[in-house]
């Protein structure tokens, strides 16, 4: 066994198992460990095993200084197979090539680039399995890290194995990816002694014991510390090493630095240039080193190869271990490092986006010319989808440039930081810009940047007022767009936690003072979130007259859908949000897509449209987790709790509600807390525990309760009335009904009015009930088919209680048909039970597709039934086409069908 793999039998077996499974299923694992612990050796062993098994091997490795080149790591990985990119759909191919600087297309969304990489791997793996080996992932550029984490989560159905090595303690996409991790620890004592024996020739037993004690099973230390000891005390056989109190990593770095110190001056210079280089081309390093060397000296890395510091492979070099690069860089003086960077900048003058980083590192004082070049690099990086690199470039430009441009550069960097989902970075940049004497317009921008990460949490009245005031200042400065953004933030705070009517009125007044089209969705969503009752009529009327411009813009559709949702126009909201989600999906804007899907799922759940809500909620939850949006993840989870309650899965409903509350209780996000109580109320109604349902639903109506929500309560009036009547706990219901009647006089909200008609019928006096039920049934389906069927069930029960069994059967039969079609199993059971009470039996319910498929299988089956190919479905759902095929392979036997042609009729049967 190779020395680097001594004592690694368990790890090797695990990796061999993953490789052995690859022809049937993909997998991904992250190797986590300290420097020198053996992660690279394990990666190399996995690659060797896969190569023997006929795999295509794709490799990439992070180098700290290369992290400023967007998609450099992904390009290194895919370079051997880029000739196959022609098989990708045009949009994906152009996104990938633009990211690599080989196409001048529009700036691609990062997730679109990652999807292109995933599809390329799927194409390659259709011929033979693929191993992706990524070393030192923590030093890959951030866009490449994000892309690798994206595809690692999605290779489960493709013959692709992803093995990534990450240094312990480094945050990043892989640390939060949820992938399986293998903690690579130190060797056991026997294995450590075996490794040391092979490298400790000439050392005394005492020296060996000291090294064993210091190395703590670290294979690199066991190999390299004996070399350092012999060099420090030649011929003595003793361990004369660096101080024992230093950390192991520092000891190793000093040992490597000492080894480099003995090299010829020209080689030492070339080694420093190599340590600072942002690439691995040997010619670039030697050219730059030649500019620094004495004319009589010949720059050559051969002595460094002999000293086992670097390896040369054709036209490229690499350090044998990253610690060697770090040691050489740290041992050089500032002046030496600056000179080396200046030489590299000169060699790379034809590649300005690389050269500028070296030029910036070669100077200390201000230099507006270099700052301007860094701004240009930021624009280029942004065009290629490298937002993280653009932020770094703007930060460095702010440090180097004139003070007059510093604030603007910091603010632009902060705005890009928001796109990355990095609140820590954004707040640091905003804090740096704050004391720079910003004019009022820039101060307003700064306020909005800070607000962007709050999602309106918590609903602090003082902060809501600040946002409304700053919005007024922005409008006075002529920036209406910024004013609308600020008011959107203020209205979101109103939505999540009620700051009081006076504060909400201030937000509405500020919005209505803006010189903006009355039908602008940006205005409508502010009015809807801040005053869903008081401005409900205005919002609903204007939504009905949305112009073609708004209906063709993804962002506008999402905001209009949000507005419709807030005022209880759920059918309108579901349609607008579905259209907006389709456009956001095509654009690769997964962060906003998660938000649109979460509210589409909420709106569809209010209508009991499970076929829409189930897949939308699951996809929203997954995307929100991937894009680091905990509040949206909780929203989707609360919707899943409601859906589980409607289907009669009470345990799943409670689990999902608890998970949503775990996120939202500390945030005081009352809208989600109200949704969790609604889920519990519906679960209790379905389970036949109406008294418990009353307790849960009353919390949504109690202003002192964290789950109180002044809008959501309006859409639960029918549920609360049903629970009160069925349990006999009507105390206090009259007061709540009066509040809802007052609200109904202010807004034509379809959900509120439909719920009130149901509640009036349930709570009606003996002589009025029949007329109230008739009125509720004759009002159409404005509340959706689920509510109408519940009215029919209640009416049938009332008729039976009054001994009109023949008349009762008609509404009960209709209710059963609707409940069965919707898949709301508890209500189907209650309706059948009531029909039996009238003396008539009904056929048992036949399970539908929704009952047998997972949320993702249902979504894929629906898209396939619409006629989309596997590739088209994969592009929509950000999965490979092979993954789609695997899901459909499982769907067909579940639905007892044999082909795609039967999907549509089978799903339509629901």
C-alpha cells in the first residue's frame, strides 16, 4: 500500500463502494480534515480506482490566489470535455461558455451555469461513469464552489460520483450543502509508526517518539518532520525542531520555508513568484522570475523539484502541498512580494483581468488608475456570472482609489453582496460606507441595502417609520424606484408583524404620494402588505386591469401575485405567481423563484388545489434551503403542514408546523406562525377534534398571541365557525364575526366573503339557516371548490338533522365528488359517513395520483403529461435529464401505466 494510504482501509472501502455503485446511481461525499491529514491521497486513490473501472476522471483543485478568477475551478474541471458542450441546449451552452470567457453573451445567472455543468456531466456519463474529484475546495473561486455544490446535490440518478476535499473549519457552500461528510482523522498509533519508520532513517528512538507526539497521526507531518529534523541537526539523529508550543501547521510551514531557504537565489525567487501566481503555467512564472533575477542568473525550478517542494508536469507546475506555497509566501518580505506581483502583472499585461490583481498587490498607496481597472474587472466578472469576484474587485478598488469614489464603490459592492446572500458582507460594507458623508440619495441607497436582508423582520414600528421617511426623501430627490423599494421593505415589516394601524397608515400615505402609475405592481404590493383590508378594494380593482407590460415581466408578475395573495384573492394570486415562476425559472433566478413558489403554494393550498400546491411547496422549500432563505423555507414548510392536514396525515402536519415555528418564533414572523396554527386547526377538524381546532384557530384572532395576523385571520373565519359549531364552543364567536363583518365592508376579498357566507350559514338561527345555506351555494365558487363542498356537507347534515334525508343526499353526493377529486381524504370520509346516515351508500374513494407519488414525482409527471421531454423538464426543474427519466421510471408502475401517453388521462382522472 502507498505510504499516504497506510491506515486508511476504512476510508478506501467507503470510496470503493461509491465507485462500485456508480453505474446504478450517483453519489457525492465531502472529505473533511486538517492540512496534511491525507485528503489528497484519498482523492488520488479514488481516481485510480475509478480509472481502472473505466470512468472518465474530471479533476480540479483550489489554489488560494486563484480564487479571484470567476469559474476558474469549474473551467479546470470541465476543460477535458468542453468539446461535448455542443450537445447542450443553446441557452445552457452559451451560459457555460460565457462564464468561461469563450462567448460574449449576456450575463448568465449562476444557477444557469451550474445547470449547464450538470447537463454536460449527464451527457458524458451516458457513455461511461464519471468521477469528479475536487481538491482544496475551500480555495476554489466562490462561483465554482457554488456550481460544484449545486451539481453534487443533483447527481443521485446519474452515474456520477463527486468526491470533494475541504479543509476543516472553512465555511462555504459545501459546509452548508447537506452532503455526506467523511471526517478524515489522524492515523492510529500503529499506522503512524509504520509511516514514520519509512521516513525516519538516521533518527534516534527519542527523536522518533518526539515526532510521533508532535504529529498526532498527521501523515504529512510524519513524512516531512524527519526531513526538517535531519536538516536542523545533521548527523546528530536528534529532533532539533521548531518550538513545541507552535501549532502543527505552523511547524510544517516553517520546515518547508527552511528547506526553500537553502535553494539558489534564482530558484528561491522563481519559487516565490510561483507561490504568488494565479495560474499553473510554468512559462509565466519563469518569465516573471527572469525580470527579477540578476542578468547572470538563470531562473530554474529544478532545485525546488529536487527539494520535493514542487512538481512539474509538462508546461505546468504545482506545489506538492498547499502549506509549501503558504510557507514560501509568508517568509518573503513585503518588498519581495510586491516586486514579484509587479513582475507577474507585466508578464500578464495582455490578460488585464488577471494582471490587475497583481498590479493592485504590488502597490500600497492610493492609485486611482488601478482602482479604475479593478472596476472594469468587476464589470467583466459580473458579465460572466462571477458576482463574488466582482465584490472583491470593488472592495479593492475602494481601498486603492480616490476618496471621492470610495462610497459609491462600497455601495455597489454591498448591492452585489445582497445577490450573493451574504448579510455579514453586506453589513460590513454598509458600515464602511456610512461615515463617508453620503449625500441623501446615497444614504437612501444605504438604508435600502441594509433593509434588503431583513425580509421585514421584525416588525419594529420605529424602523417602519424610518423607511417611510427615507422613501419620501428618495422620492423628493427624484428616485421613485428607490422610494418604492424602501416602502416595499416597510410594508413587508407590516405584513410579518403588525406595527399598529397608525404606522401602517403612514406607509400607505407615503406610497400614495408617489408619482407612479396607479396600477404599478410595485405600488400595489406595498398597499396590499400594509393595508390588505383598508386598501383591498383598490388592489383588487387595479389587479383586474393589469397592463400587458406587467403581465409579461417576471418581477412584476411576482409582485402582483404577492398583492393578490395578501388581499385574499387566492385564485388570481395562484395564476399570477405561476406565470411569474415560469419566467423566473427560465431566467435561472432561483432565489426569487423560491419566493414565488412558496406563495403560489400558499394560495393553491387555500383553494385545496393539491395538484399545484404539493409540488410547488416542496420545490420552494428545497430552493429556499439551497439559496439560504430560512423565512421562505419556513413559509413553504407551513404550507406543507396545511397540505398534510388536508390529506389526513396529521403526524406530518405537526412535524412540518413545528419546523416552521422553530425558524419563525424567534423572528416573530406572525404570518407563518398563523399558518402553522391554521394547519393544526385543519388537522383537528379532519381528525374529529373540533374543540382543539377552536383553540388553535382562536390564536390567529387574538392580538396578544404571537400567531395573530390581521390579514390571515380574515381567511380563516369559515374554519373557526365550523370548529365552534361542531364543538359547541361558540363563546366569543359573535365578537369575532362582527370584526369580520366590519372588514368585509371595506374589502371585496373573495376569501373573506366566501368564508363569511359559510360562517353565517353555520351560525344562523333556526329560521334563517336554510336561506343562509342557499345564499352561500348560490354565490358561485369565489371561495374555491373546497369551501363550496364544505358548505354542501354542512347543508346536507343540517337537512338530515331536520329529517329531509332525500333532499340531503344531493348536496352530500356533490360534496363527496369534490372532496374525492381534491384528495382531501378526511372530508371525503365525513361526507360518506353523513350520506350513510341518510340511508344511502357511496362507492369507496379510489386513490389518485397525488396519493401515490412524491411531490417531485407528481411535478415531473404533470410536466411530462403536458408533452415536455425529459431534457425540457430537467431544464425547468434544474435536474439532469437522466434524473427525470429515473423518476418517470418509478412513476409508471405506481400509476399502473406503461407509457407517457397514458400520463395525461391518469392525472386527469384526479
